């Protein structure tokens, strides 16, 4: 999805979420290391006030574990 800028733009043109600009490769690497991102899509919930991590596996919670959101907000174990 991000081997080059054209591939990046094509992948994200229909996506409803925000993304770093392609030129932000250094920031992408920093964030990937900080939040243990090894593939996309990855959804991490952060506290908007403190920046603390609430859940590192929110995508799995939404897609597989708690599809109705009954246990939201999920906490990382």
C-alpha cells in the first residue's frame, strides 16, 4: 500500500480515515515502533486528553471480538 507515493495515494483515496502524508516516512516509522504496528489496517485507541493508550488491538475487537461494541471502550490486556 505504500511502496511508493502513487500506490499510497491509490490505496487511501477511498478510505474514510486520516493518514499521515506519504512524505512523513520518519514519523510513520516512529509511530509504528511505538505502537507495535506490523501491518495495516491497525486501529489503536488513545485517550484524547492524556494520549495514553486505551487499546492496542481495537481493530480485532471491532471485527471479531465485540462486533456490537457492548464492552467498549476496550482495554488492552
